[in-house]
C-alpha cells in the first residue's frame, strides 16, 4: 500500500517536470519567433520611413524653388511699379514748382491791387464826406426856415407816408383780391356747372301725409271699427294718425316719420285686401310689414352702394344708408340728396385730381347722422362722424362727414367738396322747403350780423335771403375799406349761420348833398 502511494507520488512528480519542460521549450520557441517578426517589421518601417523622408525632401525642394520663382517675379513687378511712381512724382514736383512760382507772381499782383484799392477807398471816403457835410448844412438851414426840429419833421413825414401807404396797400389788396376772385370764380363755376350738368336730377319735396285709395266708402266704417277700436289699434301699432273724412274713396295717413307712414300704408292695404280688420289682425300685419321693411332697408342700402359704384361697407352702416330712404331734410328725400351729393363730389374730385372713391363715399355718408336714434343729442354732422369712425371708415371720410357744416376744422380738400356739393344739392329750386318762421328768423339773423360791424348804417336782406345789402356811413368807411368790410361780413355769416346755396354781400357807400332853395 505504502509502495503504491510512493510510486504514485513519483509518477506525479515526474509528469509535472516533464510538462514544465515541454511548456518552457514551446514558450522559448514562440519568443524567438516573435523577436524575428519584430526585427522584420522594424526593418520594413525603417525602409519605408527612409523612402518617405526622401520623397518629402524632394517635395520641399520643389516648393522652395516655386516660391522663390514667385517671389522674384513679384519683386520684379513691384520694382517696376516703384520706378513708374518715381517718374510720376518727379513730374508732379516739377509741376508744383511751376505753380508755386505762378502763385508768388499772383500774390505780388494782388498786393499791388490792394494798395491801389486802399488809395481809391480813401479818396472815395473823402468825396462822400463832402455831400454829408453839405446835407448837414442844408438840414440846419431847413430847420431854421421851417421852425421844426429834425425829429418833428421826420414824424410828420412818416405819418403822411403811412396814410399814403395804407391807402395804396388797401387798393393793391383789393385789386389782387378782385383778380383772384375772378380767376377762382371762373374755374369754380366751370367745375360746378360741369358737375351739375352731369348729375342733374328731378326734385320732389315730400310731404307728411300719404293718401290711400279705397274701393268704396263702405270700407271706411270697417277701418274705424265698432266704437273706433280698429282705428285706435291701428294708430297705436303704427304711430301714424289715420284721417277718415269726407274725401271720396280715400283715407289719409299723417305722420312726420316716412318709415312709419310706409308701414301704415302697406299694412292698411293688406288689411283691406284681406278683409279681416280687427285689433289682433292689425297688430299681426303691422309687425310682419315692419320686419319686411327692415329687410327692404338693408337691400336699399346695398343697392345704393352698387348704384354709386362704391365697395361694400359695414353691415350696420349699410342699414343706416337704407334708412335714409325714409328720412327727409327740409322736405327733400335724404337718400336721393345723398346720392346726388356723392355724384357731385365724384365729378368735382375727378376735375381736381383727388381720390374719386373717397369723395363719393364722403358725399354719400355726409348726412348719415340724421338716421341715428333721435334720442342722441348733438349736431347730425358730429353724430355722423362718430358713426363712420365707429364702423372703421377712412379718416378723410370721417373728417368730411364731421366738417361739412363747419362743426370741426376741415383737414382735406374732399371735405370742402362735400360742403359745396351739399349746398348745390340743397339750393336747387324746388329741392327743399323751409317754414315761414325759420325763414323769417334766418333773414333777421342775417341783418343782425351785418349791423354788428362798425360804420354800418342800415342793412336789407333781399332775394329770399340770397343777398344782403349794407349801407355804410361815408365818413367812417372809405372806398378802399368797403371791400374789406364786405369780406369780413361774408366771413362772419359763414361762421355763424347755416343756409342753402350762397349769400351775396353788397356794401354801398354814397355821399348825398342836400340843399333847399327858398
């Protein structure tokens, strides 16, 4: 047993040493092989490095020779340029030397001329001193002869000259103004006449009543109803007075609001055609007609914009334009008046080279403030200006609407065109009507304005207020000042009054000598 164990140990030790020896031998062979490969790689690398070094040296030499050649060429070119510059500088130096010599010569000549001028100036001063002394002596003799000092004589002369200059200036100003008036009047008349001729339209003054024809007088009783209940219901629903009198086969609708009258007329026509006339039916028909007319108002506004050739506007503004069909101004239909003003503005703007669309739009909307709710207080021009501003109209249009009655300053020539076109449209014969009371008040105010000026003796409004004649005191207003007085009166009338058309101001100055033979 022990022998086997010992034998096994010896065999294990022997195997260990044999394996160790074999591994050491194999490792030594690998190391030798690796060293040989390393030496070979090193040798190859050294050969490659030597070849690369040699190649790079050749490249560096080639680049050096190339740079050297370029430098020599560049140096040669610069040397040639420097030589050229040196020649130019030499030529300029020669020119400068010649110019310096010329300047020195001119300077000597100028100095000689200065000395000559100084001599002549001294001689001139001596000659001027002689008249001054003579004038002083003459003034002294004049002061002794007139008994007045020099300041007194100067003041008298200035006063006389001032009066003379004032008269001449007034006359010159009058001549210039007359000439400007004549030229401006001719050109303005030409433009206005052309505009009127191209947009001439018929006029019809609207009244406050509408007459409705009926088939028979028996229908009047049905309109009135039992104990008048039908007519009361109709008047309450429409806000229009119904007049049933002895006029044969006719019923009169009276009211200042044209829209309400139109609602009443259409409603009554439908009630008569239907035959059912009682309070409930009346209210139903009236409400239906009102709705239809509201739509009609919108269509009228759209058609009006198409008629005058303008692009669309805000929907609410279109409705207000349509409402103008049922509004009047001094009896003149507001829509027809606005359309005519729009055409007139467009024609005059074309003659003057202004924006035609803006002019026509301003003319169409100038009285839009009259269609606003009557509870809103203020001039219709200002109300219209706020409306157009609210609905984003052009600033020129807004100003023209607000300024056509001088409520605000005009900021563009189109504003003046709107004012002129408004006056043209309203001043045509038959276009408008005016109450007797308003007419009388207008004439009285016209005379009061003219009388408020100094030197006015009496005033007379004639030709239905189209002319004011002013009689002045001859000793307070001379001929030259009479023209200025007419201008001042006309200007004040424009500022303080509203009137259709224009007012002619005539200033009359006369001298009357009265004597009696006894």
